C-alpha cells in the first residue's frame, strides 16, 4: 500500500499536468486512509478537478468539505491552498468580494506558516483581482511580489503564469507593446517546459495584445490556435472566452457574420457553464454585432434569452444595459434608449470605469443627435472629448506611476536580499522569512522534535598538545562535513560549542513545513537516526598519531521550544527537557556508539522505513531524570 506522501506527490504532478481523471482517481486513493488530513486532501483534489471542468458549484462544495477536514487536522498549509482555490472559483464567477476574502485569508495563512509557494499564489491572484477592479497599480505591485518569490524558488511554470498576468494588466492599462513583451516571455517559458495549459492561456493573451495594437491578422491566427489548445487540455471556460474574443478581432476586420458565429458558440457555452458575467459580456457583443448586421430580431432574442438574470460584475451589467439601449434605439424607442443608456452611464460612473464612461457618452451623444436634442448633444460631446483627453494623459500618468512602483519594488528587493543573505548565514530559512516579516519568533512549541548531541572523544587532551591552527583546521573539516550531512537529510544545525555539535529535526528544519502531521515525530526520528549514523561513520584522523577520531552521540525526542535569541547577533536555539535528556544520552554514552532514549527507540520502531537495530542497554541513572531505560542504535547488517 502506498503512503500518503507518495499519493500527495502524484496529486501535485497530476495538477501540474492538468490531468483531471488522474486527480479524481488519486482523490479516491488518498481518501481511503480515512484520516481528517487525507480526507481534506481528497476533497481539495476533487475541487481542483471540478474547477478544471468549469463545474464551479461542485468545486465550491468540495472545497467547503476540504476546509472542514483540514481544520480538524489543523493542517494550516492545506487550508491556505483551499482558500486560494476558492478565491479562484469566485473570481471566475465574478464574485469579486468573496474572491478577495478568500485570497486575503490565503495570504495571511501563507505568511503565518512561511509557505512561499502559497504566498506567491495569493499575491498573483490578488493581483488579478485588483486588475478586475480596475486598480492596476495595486495589481502590478502584488503580481511583482509574487513573481519575486517564484523567481527565487526557480518555479518556471509559476514565473510564466505571473509574467502572463502582468501582460494582461498592461493590456488593460493600454500599454500594448509592454503587454505583448510580457506575454511572449511567458509563452516562451511555457513552450520550453511544455506546459500546454500555460501555452494555451498565453497564446490567447498574445492574441488580445495583437488586437490592441491593430494587428488583426496575427490576433485572429493566435485566437484560433488558442481555441484548439484550450480544447486539447479541456479548459472549457477558456474555449468559450476565446470564441468571444476572436469575435472582437473579426468585428474589427468587418467579418461580422463570422464574428456572430463565434459569439453564438460562446453564448451557448457560457450559459451551460453558468459563467454569468461572461454570459453578459458575450450577449452584449452579440447584440451589437446583430444590430450592425441589421438583424434587430436576433438582437431582441438575445436580450430576451438572458431574461431577468443580473450580472454580479458591474462592468458586465453596464455593457449589457448599454446594449439594450442600442436595441431600443434600433427599435425606434428613443426615450427608452435614453433611459437605459443613462442608467448604464450611472453604473460606469459609480465604479469609476472611465473607458466605459467614454463609450457611454459617445452613444448618448449620437442618440441626442437622432432625438434632435442639441443641449444633450453638446453636453455629452464635451464630456466625451474631455474623457478622451484625460484618457491620453492618464495613460502617461499611470505608466509613470507603475514604473515608479516597479523601481521601488526592485530597490526593496535588493535591500531585502542583502538582509536575507546575512540572516540566512545564521538562521533557518523558514525562520528568516518570519523575521523579515516582523513576526514574533521568540518561542515556538514543537511537539515532536528529535535532538542530537555529538562530542569528539579525547578532544580536551589532544587540544593541549596540538598547535591551535591545526586544531582549528581539524574542527572546521569535521563540522563542515557534518553541516553537509544535516543539509542532505533536512535537519537543522543548532550550534557548536567547542568540540560539541547540536542538531535538531523539527519537521520544519531548513525547509518549508510539510503537510504531514500524524507521522511527523516518527519521520523526524528516522531522519535523525540517519544523520547520527552518517556522522558516526565519518572518517577523520588525529594529526601525528593517525588515530581515528571517535564520536560519542546521544539522541532523544519529545517536545521542545525553539526561537530566536538576541537582538544584534541573532541565534536560533532550541531548549527544554528534551534537549537536556539528549545531552545526557551523549555524556553517558560510549566512544563510537549512538546512545538513544526509550522514547526515541519507540518513535524509530514506528517509522515507515529504517535500517537500524536497537539493542537494549539496560537501565542507567540519568542526572535530573533518575533511572531510564536506554538503547544502542546500530545499522542493520
């Protein structure tokens, strides 16, 4: 039977490959373990599979179940992912307030746990949300925060996604050359790593940028390619969205009949998927296209087919109300047209959507001309021209402000990297992140830690006859070797005092905390046993005599307190009764042997895998603890 860890790794790979069927299969497999943690992971995987198929209601149901189990298991990292996933579903549904709540909860938990991958995802998704709200400077700011983390983690897939998202924001800002630059960089990375999902998205984004710069031939070609790519990976929502975007490019080339065909496809798909805001966006474009073709009847049918539904996104609501106004104008009901267009303008003004206000004033100006209302014509024409002028000025101001934000972030990044380099030389990686955020790291209770103490046998007597430089060189050689061993096994070096070496396996050591909880203590004992044996078998000799350097090692496990001490010269230390007992195991041990407590022996016996033999030493008197049963730890022959 496979372990939970093995299945979790396969879930991550299935998610990376966007393999929905495999995700569902793995969800059933891990759910069979029946623990709260396993069930939380299973429901989260099912939610991801539902989201890939644009089955949003089912995805929300699965994520809510996953939240319940993850909360019971106290798995903060899994909860972080679930909040992020829920936010993406709400964002796709146009429920931006709900999406913002979930993304913010995800970011808070990611910062609390120090989980950089979830942190970068939360920043990226918040950036998209700010872009949807029209706050482009804030969008760029958060996206660049996420991109910084992803580049540091060398996560090319995530880097490509963020570059593409930044390109989308520049597109909305009207900086089309910059948009195309970012999108094509993202496309290049996705093609290099063969990320088909990412390729499909960025081909579509590049097409939109080509529309913006007026290169409609390339835009149409890229949109058509994007549709095929999205169909191949099963991204149904994006297939529908791309059909609607392709129609925009076709309208610009006066291919109105083809544009209408693609809009009808998109409208049908969005209706089936329940993508309400996308439905209204597509319906608005279809009404306008039908009117351009002189097909008032079809425009009327489209409006009627939407019925009494209301878009949750005010932009979509504005566009649809404006489209209804154009229909009323075509039907000759000019007063009704004026009422609808004025209402659309009010919504645009309420949300501060200057691009929509620009279009509304133009439409109202043209309507006033038909109605023969000179005052209205002059009013809306003046406001139209004023917005046109403002738009040109705002483009420059927004670009300058964004460039300033980019420079500020770059300067902050350089300063943080300097600070990080200093801290990384003295503190564990996940503690460095917390220190940089200003978190309190004065004392964390860790329930299942394994502690190692090692002493060099005969060091005191040898040090009296060895030259200081040679003694220092030998210590450096030994401890550098030990540093490599603990790094290989994911264990934390706490400190060295003279010829003593202290290490701790805390579950979070020099890596991000894992999702494992129930087996954590057993895994840490196994890891520390591997470290102890590697250290014991290390071959070093004393100068002049060529005698082998022998080590005395003690191991114990249990709860400890860990935290940063000092203000100027920071040190991460571990203390508590578990540390004291581990020290006693070393001092009461024998040269060339590993002496362990009964608690450590019990934890090691229940570990998933180990190649060690535990031999009972008997009961010994331990200072401060009294009689304790202890064991010798040896490698299995």
